[in-house]
C-alpha cells in the first residue's frame, strides 16, 4: 500500500514538473515572439518631424500684444518669479505701483520700484539670440570684417571720431551717440547699443555649444541614452 502511494505521489510530482516546464516553454516562446515583433516593428509613417525654428512654434511673438519681438521696445524679458516671457512694452503696460502681475499665470512679481526697473528684468536669451540670428541687417552690423563698409566699428560721417555702434529698431539703421540727439528723439525710436547686442548674442552661442557638448558626453557615458534627470540647461 505504502509503495503504491509513493508511486502515485511520484507520478503527480512528475506531472507537475512536466506541466510547469511546458508552461515555461510556452511563456518563453511567446515572449520571444513579442520581442521579435517589437524589434522588427517599423516606425509609423506620417510622423511629424520636430520643428526647431521659433517662428513656426509661435515663440517669436509676444503672448499679450501678438506682435513679433524685436531689438527695440519689444525685447523679450522673463518674469523671474514664474518664468514666463513677454515683450518689454507689454510689461510696462502691466506695471502697477511697485509690482507686475503676470498676464498668463497671474502671479505677482513685487519689488519693482519703477518702470525703469523693468529694463533690469532678465532677457530671454534663447529668443533674443534667435532675433539677432534671423535679422540679416543686425548680423551684418555685428560683422567687424574690415571689408564690411558699415558695421558697429565704422566711423560716423557726420561726427568724425565717433563709432556707429548704436541701432534704432524703428529706423533700422546704425549711428553714433551724437546722432541720437539730432535724429532719434521720436517716441517710436528705441535705441540699443550694438556692443551690448553682440555680447549677449555671443553669450547665448557659447551656452548653446556648452549644452550640446554636455548632452553628447552624457549620452556616451550612458550607452547612448540620456536620462531626464541628467539633462542640463546652462543658466542664462
């Protein structure tokens, strides 16, 4: 009797082992099929490519006035408390006593003592750099090649000894400091120093190169993959 029970138990255990091995084989084969299907799956057609230019994404336009940013009265500035960007002209409109309320998220930005302090808000250098890069006239003025007949280091024909390193976005021309007093006093005139423009533009270009190098290095160390927590953006 005891021997019969032992034989029955052994048969049961063998059946269990066999069934488990069969199920494992089925699971493994199905997993292999899934892996083959996923790896051999071709990318879907019709996927839109990522667009990198600012104009097609609407990033060259102020969200309030719906006008394009420029290098004059509509320079893009960042509200430091919330990070949203608007043109200088609209931020002046939203200024009240000693604060600005963000037109987008309604967050209050305090300790802005005067309208003049709005000019000290940080520029959005990404949009600013794009403005400079896509403006052929400004890029030509920043080009200090000796063969370039008109750039920021060119001497003014009206005021000898003075360099034409100022730029008016309304008249779209460069001139010297003395010309501001005589020809650029209109309310529409917004004069900027081309040396400041060049400095900020070069800073943005350096930051872009730095970010690209960091991304490449991180990808190499992680086997070609970039983890989200390791993504770095240079502080502007």
